[in-house]
C-alpha cells in the first residue's frame, strides 16, 4: 500500500493531476475497462471522466479500443513514464527558448523606464501564493484586473487551485474588482474561474503562461512541472501589457 501511495505521489509530481493519477493506477490494477468500471475502482466521482481519459491518452498513459461497440481503455506500460518525462523536458526546453525570445522586449521597456522597477521570481506552490498576495494587496473598489490565458483546471496544481478558489477569488468579489479575462479555448467550460460580473472572451491559445495585470503590477504565471511566477512592478510595463491585452480582446471570441 505504501509503495502504491509513493507511486501515486510520483505521478502527481511529474505532472499528472490527482484524478489522472488515481485513474491510471486503477487501470493498472484492473486492466482493460469501461469508464464506469474505472470510476468504481478509482473510488472517485467526476463528470469529466472522458476528459481525464483523453488527457491521459494525450500524455501516453492510456490507449482506447472499441469492443462490441463498447469503448474501453487500457493502461500503457509504466516504463513509458520515461518517454513522458523526456517529452516534458523537450517542452520545458521550448518554453525556456520562448521566454528568452520574449524577455528582451520586456527588458528593453524596463531599460527605457526612468521610474524604479522591481522584479521578483517565485517558484512552487508557496511562490504562487506569495505572488498572488502581491496582486490581492492591490484590490480595491474600481480596480481593473486583466487576465490573459486562463487554463483548464488540470493545468494548475491542486494547492494553486485551492488557494485561488479560497483566497483570491473571494477577495476579488469582496473588493468589487472589475475583471476582464481571456480564456484559452480548451478552458471554455471552466466556469468556476469566472467571478460574478467578469467579462470573458476566448482565443486559441496553447501555452502554460497566464498573465495578470492590475495597477502597476504584472505577474507572469508559468505552469509547467514547477510553477514559476515573475512579478514586475512598473506602471509603464503594466500599461504596455494592457495595450497588448486590449488588442487580443478585440479579436477574441465571446
């Protein structure tokens, strides 16, 4: 039992969500099964079983077959985890290259700015919380918050999701912050991330980066194997990001 718990924890550490980990372990135990059998074995309740299985398929942990017009799912060999990790490394490498391409334009703006600029980098779930409180401290009635690149729930860690739902979102509502959000199309059904009164639009967007802008604060949230938060405190930089947000808002779909 202890070994299974350690393996499940490992699966979450390398990027699987809580539900994905439990479903994969259930499949390893019972083998080829229907979605109903998987849910029963995993002892979980969710209406998103097919979305979770599809995500596991995309990650190479599950295969799908049709038998007698019934859809069934099989676990792939655990040895494929190594292949998954190699792909993760490639993805992170590509993100790092994108970030390097992106940073020069930001640094150029920073170098032109005559006012003091504060840049901080936070990592992990605790880093996410620390950066989020920098945003929360700027909430007040009439404040305008712009969020670019809201992702599906499974992209966020369990702790980050809980912190957002229990601390960030309630404070936005309490302070009556005016919020505009541009969601990725794959997050279109994530209504839990839409606060009352929030204006929402959607764009095709496949990136682990979410950008939050409020007042003089811009936070780049990078969700990969480890959360990376880049906080930039500069009115000029924030206004530049808002200009980019507004351009995307015009072409985004309602």
